C-alpha cells in the first residue's frame, strides 16, 4: 500500500476518533451544566421563599450573588443568567424530574435551549464562551 494512502487512512481513523471524543465531551458538559444550573436555580428559589419581602429580597439576592460569583468564577453569572437558572428550576421541578430533562437532552441538542457553536455553549439562555469558566458539581 502506498505511503500516501496509508497516511490518509490513519488520518481518517484518528480524525474520526477525535470527532467522536469531542462530541462525547460536549454531551457530558451539557449534562453537567444542566444539572449545575438546575441546582443553582433550586438554591435561589429556596432562599427567595425564605425571604420576607420576596420581590425586593429576590432582586437584592440575585444582585449580590451575581457580583460574588462573577468575582470568584468570572463571566457567566449576570443577573439575567441567574434568573434563567431560576426559571430552569421552576419550569422543570414541578413537571419533570431532572433525569427526564437529561433524557430529552440526549434526544435533541436543542433541549432546554442548549446551543453549541465552535466557540461558545449556551444552556437555557446562559452563554459561556470558554469551558474553563463553567461551574461543575461532582
């Protein structure tokens, strides 16, 4: 077999392996992000429900939490993103279990608003441009 043909076959095998690995990593990151954002939303909702004047307390809670998380973990924890995490919890906590959310997610990458581009990942409207800024719960 000529060297050029052998090199092309090896390249194709390695490229396919790397593409499959990349897809597996994206699925794992999506699942982890969904669980993490769901849990952050749960914590926010539970804390808000213990507040006396919910509307004002909730606004201040999100403002303070956004400031602290951004300082500690970088971009991705704006008040809007925290509100989206809260909405994620409120939307799925009553009607479906988190395992059901993840099952839906496996069937379609667009479940729960998950969008993947070359340089960014967005889950339920929460956009992250670098994977190193994600919060993971293990």
